[in-house]
């Protein structure tokens, strides 16, 4: 097999997948645990979904576990999701389970892709599209362009809904407030900012914070807690998974209403 055939195979198949997702039901920024979980449940239900991840590898903070000990904790409420993903869990004490961080994110990534979602890594979201007071898509560029600060124009993807799963930074929500002012549904209209670690409270509030914060824009995972000013949680991930599932459910309900 010659080198040009290899190059053509990569370019043609990648471009075909990308072009097919230029118009989609849901576009997700961030392939961490909550973003991937949202994509998994959306695709499983038949939605056309695409995930854009700025880094080389998906997973967000999950692969590093706690302080590079690649283990994560899952509480009883989130266990059913990892059971569905066929991740091995060991019970540390009643209601508290431990999972291998790499197995968990690998299983989540594989299951998400096999349900029909598309994940594109090394792509950064640098802006959003807004039409008539509604988010209608994302503006994208290669991450290498952003990191190198090159003056290269982006391209756009149109979507019915967008999910901000950009972890602690809540980047899409910050873009919205920077571009059009304090228009989010928080008390200030802006991103409140993440509070210090308090796992118990953070885990309780993350589901409550998973919601549509501006027409067409939903937030999940650590981005949700950052937007509404809730604490961070550390290496416990049940809330992250449940938040992603909740974001998918909200999107699916809204997609059904819009049809």
C-alpha cells in the first residue's frame, strides 16, 4: 500500500464525517465525562450529535483520577451508568465504588462512538452563532491555530442545540456574556464562578445546575457548577455522568417539542 492511498483514505473519510455534521441536532463542546455521557444518550435516542474536543485525547480530567492516581470514585446514584457502559466497579464501602479511570473513559468513548455520535479532537470552539436571541451553532478552528495565535479564519457548524461541557472554564457561557452581555439565567446574568471544593454539596447541586442557560445553550458537568457558583468535587464522578445524562434528556425533550 502506497503513502498516497493512506493519505487519501484518511482525508476522504474524515472529511465525509465532518461535512455530515456541519448541520446537526446537538453540538457539544468538550469531550470530558459529562460531554461524552450527554453524547452517548443523545445518539442512543437517535439524535444527530457531534462533540468537539480541543485536546489530543478525550476524557477531560477523568484519566488522571485523583492527583494522577488513576482511580475515580462513583457513588450509588451514578453506578447504573457505569453498569450500562460495562465498566468494572469495586465496592469500597457501602454506596461508594471505585473504578479504573482509564477503563471508564475508554468505555465511555467507545460506547459513545458506537451509538453513532461523532467526536472530533484537536478542534477548539472560538465563538458561537446567534440568530434572533438564540444560539444556533458553533464557530470552530484547529486547536493548533488557536495555540499558535495564527490569524486563520474559522468555519461554522449549525445545530439546534449546543451543550457547554467545557469543564471548569465554562467557555461557551463566557463567550456569550462577553459578546452580548449578561444574558444567562444566573442572578448576575454572567458566569458566577466555581467555588472551593466541597464534594457533597457539589455533587448535589450539579444536576440542579444542568439546564438551558440561554436559548439553545445548555450547560453540564463542571461547567454547570462554575456557571451557577457551586463547589467543585474532585475525583468523584457520579454527578458528572448524571449531569451529562440530564443534559441529554433536556435536549431530547426540546427536540421533540420543536418537531
